């Protein structure tokens, strides 16, 4: 993975052209090339990168002159809180709507839910983001346009979740980011509900005269959650990795902005470190999903104990 | 019951105290500004980059300051003069204090020069302005700068280096980012920087110059132009730079918003390859056989210039936000020649010139440019291709990301020579000295002497070279400028480059705020009033 990323990005342009002010003297250009190790052939640069990576050093950012990994870790909390809120919104809104649609497939409400979920999937994020800004900030004046707002601290964690101002700033970007996921959760929940509702144990539960609230909560929900958790965990990774568009529009000081600027300005160490970071993140998320299966699905647990 | 009621009350109190707190801070004179980009560091010597430099002028002063048209003004030096052919003497301003209370003396100048030339990991250092100069302390408030060859531009070079307190000569870039070392003498004190989120600065009440109006300024980087505009309209911020052209008419009509525009020194130009050494693969005859560059003939270069409808580019593509150009400098700016007018669109004359040069049947051409680097760059290039096709040069366009373009533009061809026959690029004079574009683009390429690093088309004229070198050796700056204007006139009449336009820079603010703008398109906060 690191090999592919490293060599791919080495083919694109020359960072020195992007960094050094054109009015500089030729010596200055040579100095920068040498200081950043760009005068070496690509395979030697890669070898040096690997040596550094073994010690947890993914190189210094060309632009900021600081360790690339430190920059990423610094920006990560902002993206994490945005992605987490988006995920929570997606579940809170998407799950009940999806279950409703699955339970009453022919009702008028279902038709509205399903057609708006099509919109949610097909409307481009950036357009919707701009529309939200125009409606809620410019016309109605309810919400701030951009940025992270005041940052509060709670149990040593710094986040805009802990201040009123921060929450106001968070609502729009998080909803914007969540919209696509809401549509997805609705579809997953509806498909799951339709499938599970036709199973025998639900029919038996009905026959026993259990109230439908109880059926939904204790018989339906655990069964449809398994595919939803799997998909959402992976989607959580993509929320973090691809929040870029939303972050750009709402000027959210997270990872996305850092990476976009790094790509435009050929700040290679940041791009490489970011991709390494995202790969690791996906691996961890997959692991968490596997562990969560054990909690949600007794069959996985029992199998393990049998052997 | 009682308990939950108490909870509600505390919650309400907590919220209202937050709101109350934020509204009370509105009473002082605060300004919120949204800029399109943010500095890469708070260390004024870390990177020679426009946004870093313009921000540094708020917290730091240089010996010499520049006004909005880059005319030199006394800064931390109250006067300067050459005392012989090789030496300048700077008299420093007495009684100036750094934000930490330390007094400013000549020690600080020499310490700054030592640091600024050698910042570790700098992606583009200030060494260019410092190397080759000897700094000598005469007394606490006098300093002499000498060079091996006469250099009339030492005051310009000194206007580029932010002076720091000598106590911080060994401080790291990180120390400046966190504020441990960021004490200047400028109109604002550095308060805090949250990268990607905001920068906060406070008024320096002990400033030696005109005091600024604002108690606090919060600067927010908002990259997206539409979001920036929305932030202004909704009142989130009071002042923005770079209004997107499509939003400008709406903002101008809107009540409660003022818009500021000025022609900047940021120009767009075409360069036409004018040698056959080496031959570049982007001109072909009508049978697709590569031919030598037709632009070796000045008549062909003129034909291209006459075929470009600069006014139409300004009206139709730039929404009026560009001013057709016939030279590097806009009107009123250093090095401007009143004798050079932008070429007026004349396709008939262009065709005649092509016939005279022996190309009446036309030929095929590929032109190159960056995509997304300059305002509307791709659309302008496409328009130019159409205009050239209409006089018989069948032109196709190839654009690419800036990161790819600049490498190929500089050395993508054989033996690391420039690759393109015709390419479009941009330029803005950062130094405020009139020989700058001439040294970089017009003078014959002589790498060792630092001449012609941007001369990618092989233009060479001994007379022009001599004028440039003589001007740069004359300690009398005004005499030198006359030589530079003469050199510019000759070079532009030979179409050493084809200027297309100067970009109109824009700002917008809520009513009641004014901005003093000039030929610079970056934003200087102390000019907001």
C-alpha cells in the first residue's frame, strides 16, 4: 500500500515548483530540493521513508515543516466529531423511518419516505450544503455559516459538542454529511424489516398476542441491526475519509481541508501519511465490527464456545 | 420533580451566560474577517509566500514598509540613503518597543537577518533578500548594508524581512506558531492561532504609527467563495476578500454591503516559443508534420496578439473583473509606461501579418495552461484557441493541474528545457521593484547570474539586457526606472511576452467599513477602517 501511494505521487509534478517563490535565486531552489531529499532517486526516498515509518515518523510536511502524522492527529478530532454526529443523526432519523416503511409498505408515509430517500442519495453534497447555508443562515439567520465555533472542554476532551455555540456550528455540516447516510439507513432498515417480518418467529410472536411495540423492539430490531452495523461501521470510515467536500463548504477545520491543500500543493508526506492513516482506520473499524457481531448475534458467540 | 426543574434552570442559566458572554464582547470594536487562505505559519521567516507575508505585516514591521501600490515608506528605519556606490545607511526609528516591551535597536536587525536566511525546513526562504549583503552596526540606531556590486534595491529587499526581537533569534518556527516568540513591533499583537479555524490578533496600543481602529480581529479561512459571501450576508463576518464574480452583482445591489474593487498587479500572459533550439512538438503544418515555431517571426507574435479579443475576455468570461493589459504593470504602478497600450482586437490585420510572414495557409498549434490556478484559466485558454483558429491557426487546448503544469512548463522538454510552444501563466510583482519582471522573464537566460529564470521562450535582445543591467547597477533609483521603462517598451513591442489582462481584485464588507485598496490583491487588515 505505502509502495503504491509513494510511487504514484512521485510521478505527479515537482513539489519544488509549488513551494519555492519564483522570485528566489537558483541556489534557493537547489537548497529546498536538497533539504527535502527530492534530489535523491525515488527508490532511495522510499527507503528513507520506510526507515522513518518503522520509528513512527512518516516524514515532515513540506509546507508546514512539522511531522505529517502530528498534523493529521491534530486535525482528526474535528473530523471525528463531525463524522460521529453525522452517524448518530443518520441512525436516529434513518432507523425509525426505515422500520416504519418496512412495516407499512403501502402507506402514504412510506411513499414520502422512500421518494425523499431517493433525493437524499442523488442530490450532490456540495449543492445541498450551499442550499442549507442560503436557507438557514442567509435567509432565516438561524445558524452560523461556517467554522467550528467555540470549543469547550469536558473530561479533558476538547470538542465543539460541549458548547452551545459549537453545537450551533455543528448542526448544518453534520446534517449535510448525514443526509446520504440517512437515505442508506432507511433503505437497509426497510429491506431488513420486510425480510424479518415474514419469518416464522415473528408470526409466532404475533400468534402469542404480543403487542406490536414489543415485537418491533425485541424481535425485529436485533435481527435487522446486524447488516446495518456492518455497513455503518464501514461507512463511518468513509465519513471520516471523505468528509472533504462538506468540510470545504463549511470551512470545517478538519482533515479534509488539510488533505485537499496537500494534494493541490504536492505536500507529499501529508498525502502519504493521510492514506496510511485511513487504511489503518478501516482495519480497526473492521475489527470492531467483527467484535460487535459477537454481541449482536448469539450464533457467532455460541460457535466460538463450541470449539 | 424538583430536581429536574433545577436541572432545567441550571441549563437555561448556563446557556444564557454563554450567550450573554458572547454578546457583551460585541460592545468592543471587534472585526471578523474571512480570507480565502491562511498562512502556513506564524513564523514571519518560515516561508516567502504572499499570504504569510501580508499577514506578517500586521504583527511585525520591516525596516521599510510598502504602501498599497508598493511605494516604499519609512518603517522601522525612518530614513535611508546610499553613502557610496556599495553601501546603504539606514537610520532606525527611536523609541520603538516590541510587544514584549523590549526596545528596538540595531542588534535586532542583525539578529533578524541571521535568522531569516537560515530557518530550518523552510519551503521557500528569505535568503534571496539577505545573501551577499554585509550588515554592520554603526550605533544603536544606525546600520549599514554593503554589497560587492552596486545594488539600488536594498531598501526593497529590506521591505521583505519582518524584524523580530533579538531575544528570539534561536526560536523555532513552532515557538512562533504557539505565540511564545511572536512579538513584533506591528500594529497588532498576535493572540492565538488555531490552524484551519481562526487567527486572533489584538490592537497594539503602543504602536509607533497610525493606530488601527479595531480592538480585536478574528480571521477565519473560508476557502469556498460562495460560503465566504454567505458568511458576510448573514453577518457571521464583517469583511471578506475575493468575492466570486458570479456573486458580485448581487452583493453590489444589496443594501448594507459595500464592495471594493481595484485593478491588481496580478497579470495573465501568453508566452510564445521563439527559437528552434530545441524544436518543440506542438506546432505542425496542415499535414501534421512538425514544423519550427512560427513565432520566431515577430509578425506572427503580433498576429497572435491582434487576434486575441481582450475586451471580450474581460466582458464575457471575467464578468468585467479584468482590465486588458499591454505590459506587466497596471496604470499607476511602478514601471508603468504610458506609451504601451493593450493591443486592440484586429483579426483582419492579424491575417495580413500571417500572410506577410508566409503562413497564409495557417498551421496547427497546441496551447497549454494550468486548470484551476487562475480565475477562469481554462475558459480563457479555450476562448484564445477559438480566436486563433478564426485567423487560420488551428488551435487545440491542453490543460492540467497546476502541480503538473509548472514542472512541464519549466523543464518538461528535451534536456530539461521548457516543454511548451505556447503557454499561459500568471505573474504578480511581489518585491515592488520595477526591474523584477524584466530580470525574471525578459533578460536573456543566464542561470548563474540569476537572470531570466522565467524566460522560457528564448527571447534575447542585447539592447534590452544592457538597459536592465545598467538600471540595476545605478544607485539612483529614478534614473534606473527610466531605463527599465525603456527596456519594457522595447520588449513589449517585440512581443517578448503577450500580456492578456490584469485581474481586478475584490473585497466586500458590511456598510460603514472602508478599505483602502491598491495594486495588491492580498488583504492588509490595517487598511480596514
